[in-house]
C-alpha cells in the first residue's frame, strides 16, 4: 500500500465520510505528530486519529496550503 506524502495544512480526502450533516470526505490536517489532528471541511469539527489509522484511511492529497482554511 502506497501512502501519499502529506504535511501540515494539507487538504486530504479520506475513504469514509465524516458522520456530520455535510457527509464530507475532505479534511485539513491541523496537527502532525504521533496523532494526526484533522478538521472536517464540511462542519468544522476537529478529530484526532492515530497515525496508523490515518495512513489506512487516507485516499489522496487534494491540495497543499500554507495556512489553515477558515
């Protein structure tokens, strides 16, 4: 399995949607470490996922950003 290169503030698409009303699969990486903190771009909720699970769930990197999307 090939894991795409990702970094801080990258916009990524995950395999499964967030269970919010927007059902968005698009997230922005807010923190990188042993855990990855991502923000749902549909509802704005922040979720922490451990790196192994995140690497299994990531589908592709959509865009690279210099700062957090407001």
